[in-house]
């Protein structure tokens, strides 16, 4: 930390201060060692800080430029700037006391004039990460390759009309996967940022889907070859930057994984803002991924329900988080996944400590949501009424139907029998909504 | 037609009058016997009039009641009213000279006090249809059962928490499938109107998906048992009436059909308004269904891009239709499917002849779109540039990659080679958009 | 209550039970006599139960019919049914211990064969209301006329292309305004349910706006003539049932009121679900109405952010409510307005007591939001930072600019002066969001 | 053109070639000298090429960087680059044979280290423009100042919490208005890019609206002082980059102009993409601006109905354009306004000639739309049925109502009279939609 000794105002890691703490930089709910339902909060939540939004983004948007003026963005020696950035990053990891971080290749290390140079840069920064991680708490939740920023990828990487660009992408992914493996990454992510189209007028949809299937299959093979243990994660997103992205939502990704026989090796990394852009609640996407057996990890953030683009705000909405965590814990919680802060401070939040406030506020909101979820599960507040509502399906006739012991004709005959007139029962939605409000 | 002798102002079937026809009730583009790309327009387009919107809906909306005051909606003898409705329906089929119609069980025949009565009513109306069809041109594109209007289905039919309601639905579907079979229906449709949820608080998502898979499987088995030749069609819709419907969009339905091993027997019936409610263009849904091999039929209508509910307006947008039909014909056109007018006149269109104007206008718009599509295909206006854009994938290295002859390492090594620096090429979107404008 | 003696399960009014109350039909937060910031909670919140959703709606939606099977909806004597409905309504008012209710003319009394009959029916029910109100706590927050359900209004009431329909609407409004006056209504509402258009193809926009201006002016004149003391309230809604409604949002209504010189007599009744359909947050609409001096009353409910129609769910979202009430109290709170439950239980909530659970849950959520808001105001949690952020505008140069003492040239000259280079300051959004989370 | 002699492939201006022209760079519909309804097409349409999208934007988006690699974007001498850019711009104006262009201060000239330097740069480029315009056809439709890109404006310009930033903006606007005046600009535009908020938590809404009113008033005063003849134009946009923009839509701007007494000097510049982001059709916004007397000019482009951000695509949709131009011509057409191509080629359209194809295609689509509109007006295809529909309002009773000769009581009494029962008439929407299809 010699180079940038005073970037943050805070010097000591943020600590738990109890619900009534006056210090704005104390946790009020995130007591990491508190055990609920058999696990420490830290092990439930598995927070990760992301590199791109917090250390790489200069604060620009489509209508305006840099606002943050980070010292490490202004210089001429790209590798020196990358090292300075790493110093700041690990300082934030320390201050937040988070167990994980995440990065893209180009977040960590500058692109060179050739792929060979880019890979060399990545490996050099990989060495620095390795050294820093040896003496720090933080571990790598996942790594990934950025296959969408450079102009060569403007029409996609795996789904590019040019097989040479597919090939270039393969080169980047091998390097990123291998450095992720070397750093003990628990997962490897493939976000299809531009795997989609701008217009169908120039697009061969079927061919592009097959290309994407091939690409992911190649990565799966390589992962096994090098002995990478974690799952691959693909990340649903419906649109933006492209008009349509092939990994639209959980259901679409599930169909894709089935089609290309990838269900065994690939899981999903689900993001709140991507969920709502696809017209789904965050809870829906998590619940569906669990129902389909493809749940992997979460990019924790929030979108603005009234805006049509990815705002990637820090998640602060406790009632929403409580329901998501309810389903998460009910399904067994994270294995290799975690809560990655794919969230960015607003471009007007230009003070260095805004980065800390944002993470602390969201970690606290998550902790509070998780505690509420645990209480609901303990009380069977929701699971009880649901079990009761579907009781008919666990009784004998319901089981016979599901076991394939009834034909359509069997059922139709029964329905025609005299006096058969099943009556609906209340869904009790408002009662359940009020009930949840007692917990959050 | 004794009972309702003068409902429509028009007496003779609408005929083709040429582009400059002055008669508002002449076709300007739909010259049914004109042959393009080897088929008559009538055989390309396979228009069907639907029963529910055109003969059953009284003109109500959530904020207002009946506006149409159809004579057959006002009476005390439900079967007599159903017969009068059938008379009017077949008169409209005749006036429009359409080759097909479609209906739900409860559109055609009144529900009785018991399922047995309902089935008897349906079969009695089936007899009338059979007789009318013997002397008319019109055939049955598809039949279906309404499993969403009655309060027993308020929480779904196949996905109901109560297996007895699943059973009741089975009774309705058997009868509707059998009458469809008897009438020579070319397909049978299952629209999951309330197969979804209002709130996850009271829902067991995984269980409901399994129920839906079971239900469709039962219908497939029964279809084979009775020798029904056509495919089953499920119909993607993302939401409305429920908050979330399981058949969200084409990609979701595809994943569902794979999961429950139904790809062989079930195809999709795609609707424009449902597509845009799911955040997709109509062309996207059609192209995707074709790419995935699940294309079946179309519900032709249009939604309002700025409204969030199913407006089911008559399709009038020639440029949109031209692109959809471009992909449709490129993929081989309809086999058992067709263009079903799942479209309703506005509730202010209270004159009987508004029904005729709406269909004629939309049939003409479809014909015009199809002619434009045929011209584009003849000229390879779009297929040519697309083939050129992906030429690399039909060359040897592209083929080797897709054939699995390259590992990630092979590709990565090639990417690292000196001088490997593939450059992007223009997507030419505006040029192609202008080009399409020459055809529409 | 002879006729319907056991409709609700509950017999006694819901009472405050404290935060840990086990009884599901106790208030946990709504302690009506608790005084915060100088007023009792009941006087802050001024809850009203609405007639239409709770007593008139049978549970239908565009894809399905009645689910509730209310006894008072099934009969042949319309006035007897209306009286039975009134009994149930006043029983619910009693059980909820609410200070207000609201109704449309046709909610309360059946339409007759002529307007004269309809008015007579309304006045007869008005007599019953008057008698019941004499011995009950409940008062009338506002009355209104339904100018959108009957087919005569299918193309609008005031904005109808036919002046005779404008005239008919005038007849309805006079009667409804006068019965509202007689019952001591604190406001009179004009919701422009179909004052809008379905298509511009058949619409004279300018003429219709002028008609609407004329109509509201007529009502203003009549209100003064009969000595009605309360304000008129118009209610912003952007769309549904029509494609476009003239009272789109707060800003649009404000422009309309200015244009037709109605600002003095007309205020706004703002609804959460209408706000989000217009692309605004509820808080935005409330804050804007206050800024523009047109705030009147609130229709308290919530929409689903992911659905494009008016779901009118019961408001349960405490964090959202807290911010709205923060601005409400900061602006002085209600004068004649209140929180009207323009909210409906889901159509699956078919048990009578679901009506009670819904209101109790939402009243509690509102109370909790209000308590949080009061705490934030007491602590100046938000008002403090805002005042500090704009401090420059209360200093001399800022005041001089706003007072018109600086020309553009004055300011430009100052900006050109050497060394003038104002720097941006952090907006601190995440810090403020975290801060709010401490209160809710 | 010495510096960049071969940027475009085309050398000669695009000319009209007739509907069947084979040359992709010929106009098929835009025959500029063709006279319809008394005016040449060029004078109806008044096309303008914009500087920012076509010459300044490098092809980046929120997920990727530069794709275009324009030669004038790569250099070290900012003024030399600006001059090279001007050469290319005027070459495109010549090739397209457009009568107008538009620019922001910072599009044309680089920002300096101080405002004084920026103004000097702008004036120097103004000199170059003046010289080029002397020998070219192109004139200035409007100029404007960019008050949203620089970080100083991150929290707004006129609505900034800091009056010094308001002051800085005044300095920029004076210079831009004066150079616009010097170059004979026909209008001056004020787009409130960041006049809005990110969060209400830190915002004083009322104060910011007053600031905006003050700012526009200052510009109006200065415009009069320097003798600038054209109107000021404000530009409605609902959101993006900010969460909420004060100039949300036409209705909101109208209310604003009334509130701050600006209706006389300020009109609106309406954009298709902004209209749909606000939930309105383009036609609605144009028709409303005309109805309210605030119509000024058009930013012609198109958004994607399924995307939630400003895509600014080139307008190619003839049916939509035809209806907009129908209303435009009906209202008298442009006076000082025109059709400004605030449209950008896709970032994948990296060939220089893509810029030409895009403009030519859209100019042709506009011309075709205008010709269709003129035909509809000539035939009174829409104006006839509309006049007939509202005939009651031009008859005596309708006029009496609108003239204030009827009180609410007068009308109510008439409505109560025996036999008064006005019946609705068909809105004929589908008939009219079909009719329009004959023209487009």
C-alpha cells in the first residue's frame, strides 16, 4: 500500500457493532460468526467483491465520461497501474473483511498488443494475486474472461460470424480458466455479454446457438483436462448490450444446457437486475434454478424496476432479499457459489468511502434478510402452508397420478362420475404477505 | 340462418378485387389462387377464424361490460343460443372464404351442471359442426379445452394444488380432443392459461412443473390411443392472467418439452402478442422455434408495444409480417399449422360488419407480407448476405471446429500464433433495413 | 345484519395487540391513538375502505369469471341486494375500525332503466348510508360517479364524440356530487376512466381535451353552487382501460389544470399502481404533487412492477411506504385527503376473512411506514443532508440568481473569470440508502 | 478535403433514381423537387444531419469501447482533429444533399482547460463553419450546448445543487447561443440531459424545478437581447441518463412552460425514441404538441419497442412515419423546425459508407411516409371520418356546451328527461387501420 496510502478514509476493518451502533461504518446485522441453522453468517452469505465495477469503472455512462478520477486510471505504465489497482482492491477486501473476490482477465491486467502479451500480463498479475492471497483472508470465488469489450467481439465471441474470433476467444478463456484454477477459484464464469444479436436481418440463429454449444463444450473438456474442480457458471441476461442475448433467463439457459448435454458440468450464476430485465422476479429465477437443478451462484445487486437497463445498484431491499434467501437456504444454500457484488456505486458517489458505505449497507441488508429467512424457515411460516396446500398430491391418488398409474381415460372417467365437483380453496395471498411482513 | 337472417350487412363472400379496388369489402392483395413459390396463397396462409373472440366475447374489459349486444348472447335456452351462434359463425366463415376455424369446448357449447352434461352439450354441437362442415369449405385447424375460465381452475388446471382439479381437467381434455379428432382437426392445442402462479409465497414450483409434464404426457398417450394424427401444440405466453405462466416463451417451452421427453409429439403455437409481452419480437419467436425444431402454428394478431396486456388486435403491420413470413417460408412453411386469427375487434367496434372489415384488412396485410417475403427469398435479398457473413463457418476450419476436431487448447495455440489478429466486419444493419423497405 | 349474519368469521373489531401479538387478526403496528409528531395515527393515516373492490367485484378477470360467490350478488331484487351489500360493508368498516369509506354511485345502488331511476336508487341507498353513519364511526372520504362501465361510455364520458353522452354524464355527476355532499363527503373524485383514446385514427385530441376542461369546470361551478366544501380530486392514470388516458400522471394533470384555470378548486388523488404504470415511483408522484401544490389524497395500493396492468394489490411494502409518508408528513400531511384502499384481494382469496386479513396487513404496513417516516423526520436523517447539499442556493449568490438579479451575461462573465472551476460533490446515494434501512 | 480524401466510397451526391433504381445509393422516393400540397419535398422534410452521432461517437456502449476507429479521433492536436472532422462532416452533407445540420458546442470544438479556452475553440470552429457554409448548400437547423457529458454536470446543470455549476452552464449556453445566432441557426435547443435526479433521497424537487425555470428564462431574455430570431426548443425525454428527467414528455414540458410563463418563446423538439421511452407513441407526442400549441421540431429516429434505453436507430418504419407526417402536415408543417437525424448507425456498422446508407434509407422512408400522408389528406381518408364522428360538437347543442351556455344542472335536467338514452356508435378502428394500409 505504499503507492496509494490514503485512498480510503477508513483504516480498520468494518466490525459488527450491534443494531444500535452509531458508527456509520459498523455492521448492524452482519455478525459474521453468528450461527443460524448450523452455519456462520459468513459461510451462508459468502460475500465477494467484484473487480470491474469497484476498481475498473471510471464512472462513465452513455451520456457522460469519467467522474471518479481514480489515481490508478491515470498513468502511462499499464502494468504499474494494474499493480496499484490491486493494492487498492486488496485494501478494500481487508477493510470489508470479505471472504471472496471475483475478476475478469482484463479487469486485473491490461490487454497487450497481442494475445500472447495479454496472457503474459494476466499471469504476471496472477502472481501478484497469489502472493497477496497468501497473507490475506480473501479467496477467489470465480474468474472469467471479458469477451465483449474489445471491438473484435462486437458481433459476439463464440457466436461470432467469423470462426477466427471464436478462436481468439478460446485463447482468452484458456488463460483465464488456468489462472482461476491456479488461484483456487471455486467456479469459472462464462457471461455471454454479446452472445446474441442486434438484428435478425443479418443473423443465422440456429448456427449461432450451435456455436455457443460447441464453445461451452470445449471449455468443459478443458476444465476436466486441467483438473479444475469447480463448476462452470453461465449467467442469464436477456438483453443489453445486445438486443437479444441467448442466455435470456434461467429457463432458456436450462433448455440450452439440455440441448448441448451440458447439465452435468454447468450451473447458473443468477443476477437480480438481469432477472427483472427478463420480466421475472429475482426470487423466481432462484426458485426455478433450484427446481431445475441448475442453481450455482448469485450476482447480488438490484435494478430499478422502472428503468430498462442494467443499473447494477447495491442491493438494499430487505423484504426482497429475505424471500430469495428463504428459497436459497431451503434448497441447501451455497456449495461453491456465493454472493458476488456485481454492483456499482452511482457515478455521483465520487468519494472513496462511498465504496465502503455501499458494500457495508448491502452486506447488512443481506444479513438481515438471511436472518429473517432463517426465522421463517424455523417457524415453517411459509413451508407449512405450502405443504398443506398441496397435501392432495402426497396422498394416494395424487401419488398414483404422478407415478403414471392413471391414464387420461382413467381420470376422465373419474371426473364424469356423479357428484365429482372439486371446489377451489383460498390462496390466502394477503394473509401470507402480512405474515412475511412480521419477519422483515 | 333462419334465426338471424340479417346479422351481417354483406351477403356475398369477399372476393379479390385488385390493388385499386374501391369496394371496402374486397381483398386488394389476397388473391387466394395466386401461386407463389409453388403454392397457392390460400395454402401458404391457411387462415382460421377463431370462435372465442369473434362469437363469444361480449366486448367487456376489466373496467366495463358488454358492448356488442349480440343477439345470441341474450336468451334463456343455452343450447339454442349455441346453435344460433354456430349459424353466425359459419356465415362469417363463408363470407370470408376462409379454409379453417378453431374453437374451445366452452366457446361452442354451454357448460352443464356436471361434466357429463358439458360433454353431452359439446358432442351435440359437434354433430352440428359436422353437418355444417359437410357442405361448407371450412375445416378445423384445431380444437382445445378451456381450462381457465371456470372458478375451479382459478389456481390452474394441471398445476392445481388439488389433484381432483387435475382430474376434472383430464375429463374436459379427453372430450375436446375426441371431438377435435372426429371433426378432422389438424392439431390439438393446450394453452396453459392459468398454469402458473400469482405468488411464490404459496407455490411449489417444482411440483407444479412436474404436474404439467405429467398432464401433457397423458394427453400425448391418449392422442396415440385414439389415433389422432396431428401434433399437440402448446402456446407460449409469459403472464396474464397469472403473474407468471410456465409456458413463458418459446425457449422456456423448449426446455420443458425436453425435460419431460415430449419433443416428438408436441410443437408450439406462437402468438405475436404473447411474444412481445415476453420481451421478444414475433420474428424472434418464430425463428427460434424453427431453429429448435418445435415450430407448429401461429396465432396471428398484434399487441400494442406500449401496453402491458394482451390486446389481441388484428395484425395490420405489413413490414413485421413480411419478416415473419420470410422466416416461415424459408423454413418450409406450415405443415399442419396455419394462421389463426386469435384477434378481437376493439370493444368500440360494435357494428356487425366491423368483424368482416377486421378480418379482411388483416388477411390482406398478411397476403401482402407474404408476397414481399417471397420476393425477398426469390432475390436472396437477406439469405444471400447472411450466407456470405457466415462463410467462414462453412470453410474447412469452421467446419472442423463444429465437428469437434479442435480442442480449446488447439484453438488457443492458434490464437497465440504471431500475427493472428482477426478484424471485425460491418454488420450492415442499416443497409439491410433499407433493402427490406424496398420490398414492403 | 339479519340477512347475512355470519359472513365474516370475526365478530369483534380488530385491536392493537403489540408487535409480538400471536393473534393473526390483531394490529402489530397500528395503534390508532398513538401520537407521533402531534397527531394520532388514525388522524395521520385517515384510512378508507372502498366499496367497489371489496363489495362489488365478483373476482373476475379478462380470462375468467366470478370466484367469490358473494351472497349479495345472487338474487333478483337489485335494491334488496344493494341493501344486503351495505350491511356487509358497514360490518367490515366496524370490524376494521376505519374512519372512512368511499364509493361510486353504481357501487352503492343499482342502475335503473333510466337515469331518473338510477338517481332514485342512489338517493334511496344514500338514505340508508345516512342512517347507518349516524350510529357508526365511519365517515365518507369521498364519493364519485362511475362514467366508464356502461357501454354508453365506451368512447369516454366528457370526451365522448357525442355531446349527448357528455350530457348524460353530467346527470350522473350531479346526483353523485349531491349525495356526497349530503353524506358529508370530504372530497369529490373525478376519475377519467375512459377519458382518453383507443386509437388516434378516429380521435380529435384537441377537441377532447377542451371537452374535458369544460366538464371539470362545470362540476367546479356546481360544487360552489351547492356549497360543497371539499376539493374536487382528479386521479392520474396513464392507460388501461384505454390506450392513452388524458390524466396520464401528476405532471400532465397539473398542465391540464393550469390550461383550464382549475388549479384553485381541483387537487389530485394519487395511486401507487397508476404511478408505476406511468413509469414513476409512487414517491415521485407524491413529491411532485406537493412541489406543484396539487396534492390531495392517496389511493393506497401496490402494483406489480413486472406486470403491465393495474393489479391493485394491498400495499405491504414498508420501505416504499416509509418514504412516501416521509414526504407526505414533511409537506404537512393530509387535510381533506386520506388513504383510500383502492386495493383488491386476489381472485383466489375467496374466504370472507381474506378481506379482513388484507386490510389489517396493509394498515399495519402503513402504520409501520409512518412511524419510520416520523423517526426519520425527527432525526432529520434525510432533510438534514438535503439542506446541506443545496446550501449554495440559500447563500447570497444563489438567492440573487433565483431572485432574477443576474442576467445570463452576468453569470457567463463570472464563469469566464480566471480560476472559476466548480467541482462536483458526492451524491452519497448508497450512504443514504443504508441510512434509510436503519429506520424501516 | 485534402486531409481525408477518401473516407467515403461515394464521390457524387446521392440522387433520385426512381422507385426501381438498382443503385443502392440512389433515392427511390425522395425526389426533393417534387411538389406535394404546395411545397417541395425538401421544404416539407427539412432534413438535418447531426454532428454528435455521425462524427463524434466512436461506437462505444456501456459494455464495449470504440469500434469505428475514425481517423479524426486519433491524434494529439485537438483543434486539427476538429477541423478534419468538419471536413468529413461537410463532405457528408454534400453527398446527402441535405439542407441542414445541427451540433453541440463540444461536438464541433474541443473543450479547453478553462471555459474561456472552450469558448475560443468554439468560435474558431464557428469561423470555419461560416466559411464552409458560404459555399455549401447546408444551413444550421439548430445549435446547442452540451451540459451533461463533463463530470461537473453529473448532478445536472441548471438543476445542480451548486449555483456555481448553474453559472458555468450559463457561460456555455451564452457562447453556444451566440455562435448559433452568428451561423443563422433557425432554432436553439436546450436538452435537459441531466436535469433530473438519480434518487429522491438527496433531491429537493421543488427547488430544482424552480432553478430550471429560472435558467430557461435567462436564456429567453438573452435571446431577445442579442436579436436571435428563432424559438428556443426544449426536448422531452423521460429518463436516461438520469432516473427521472424533468422534461419527461410533451405534457410535462407544457405544464413547465405554463408554470414559468415561457409558452411564448419556447417550443418543443420531439423525438420518437424519447416518446416511446415515456410510454407514448411518436404520433401521440406530435399530435399533443400541436393540440397544445407547442410544436417546434422533430428529432427523427426510432427506438426499439422492446428495449428500455435510447437506441437512436435510423427511422425506417414507413407506416409510423406516414401517420406522424399526416398530423404534421395537417397542422401546417414545419416553420423553423425540421427533421434532425438524431440517429446513430449501429456500432457494428463500421464501414464509412454505412453512414450514407443509413441516412439515405431513412430519408427515403420519410419521403415515402410523407407522400402517403399527403395522399391521405388529399382524400380526407382520416380527416373525413373524424369530422363526421364529432359532428355533434359542431351542431348547436355541442357548441352551446363548449361556449359555457349550459350549466351542470341544465345538462343534468336534460339527461333526466324521458326518453333521453344516447347510444354509442362504432369507433370503426379496424376499418380505419385497413384504410391506412392502402396508403402505406
